[in-house]
C-alpha cells in the first residue's frame, strides 16, 4: 500500500453514520467513559481511539488517528455505542433449544442445570446481567441489555454439548440449521454365499 492511499484512509463508512438517541435515553460522555441510561437500565463503557460529539438527538463519533487502526476503531466505537443505546431501549434476546431423548434444562436462580446425556448434570452460572426463561424444559430464552453478555452466555451454553452431525442431539440456537451426515447403511451381518 502506498503512502498516498494510506493517508486517504481517514474515516470508516460505518463510523460516519450518526447514532440516533431516542427521547427517553440519556448519554453522558466524560473523556473516554460513556454512560447510557434508558428505560431498561444503564450501561457503561470505556472507549479507545474515538471521540464523541453530541448534537440534537444524535451523537457523532470521530476517530482520533487517521491510520488504518483509527478507521477500524471508528466503526467499532460507533457500533458499540449504537448497541448500548439499543440495549437500554429494546434489549437483546438469544434463544436456544435442547434436543435429545431425556435432555432437559432446569433453573435454580442464576444457575442452569443441564441433563444432556452425561453421567452427571452440568451447572452453568449465568452472568448477573443476563436473565433466562425456560419453556417445556427444552427451550431457553436469554435476555439482557448488554449484547456482548447475552451473546457470550448463549455461545457458552451451546458449547456444553454442540449438536452432533448424525442425530442432531445437543444444544443449538433456535432456527440453527445443523448439517446432518448419513449414517452407515450396511447389511445385516454375515457373508453372502
């Protein structure tokens, strides 16, 4: 990459888009620290490589550096701020299904107890910021105002027993397509005469 083209990398297309702040949401910026408060709660984050400019009903994100890293942090910072605003107004949800004969999940406070084909139950402690609702012992609905927390919790739960490719038993995201393999289709033993 030439120095001329490197100097042209100034701003991210994603980062240039303003973040719209709904009427019931307040955003306070103190240096690199941003706090977003809304109807569902409050979120706090420390940002690197970007600055914020508040205007009427929206926030503009500006990069500190004009190099390639600055462009990447520009788009990232804008999306993280937008996720915070959306989290305190609407929230985030991930759904999982437990599939398999005898497989089930039960809840005790913030601890989920999985019976998923092992000789023992597996306990998973949810983060404090994530709430869970279980339907029919096989369907989980995770909700949170923090997109990262709910996404990571869902990924950790799926990793306890990912769906296997033959019968599809395990834990999967709702509406996840699992590619299944064809099993062996051999004859009924014995040699042909």
